């Protein structure tokens, strides 16, 4: 892709999911190291990166040329099983919500 092509945005969270849990709020100083390296959500579980302040750069491992710059008001959906990593800005405050199909 050329630099002028838009970054493909993942599909939004599908209908019918329920919030299972939310992580504590993290900062650049408190983010667990495993989130900075490639990791994935469990099968059937969607993540939702919610940035409260600052920003977080988010990369899917299968598309490393596209860095998603996530800011407050524009959460990032994370499909089940898709490897990804993130890099918070120095002033970032963020959490990850985990959603699953309703029982």
C-alpha cells in the first residue's frame, strides 16, 4: 500500500456481545510487558482498547505496516485470536474491555 492509502479499520464489535470484564486502567509506566509484545485474545473473545487520555499505537502482527493511532473517543476493536501489540504514549491512560457472546 502507498503511504496515502487509508489504514484498514477492523470491523466493529459484533452485535450480541456482552462485557465480560475490563482491565484496570494502565499507563505507559504500569502497562504489563506482555501487552507490548505480540499477544492475542482467546477464541470467541473480542477485545476493545479504550483510551482515556493520551494515545496508544496499535499494530496487528499480520499487518505490521499499518499502525493504528488510537485516541480517546475512538476505541479499537480487537478480533478474537488476532495477534497484536501496542505502544502507549508517555501520557496514555487506557484499559481493555473483553466481550463475549451472550449465553
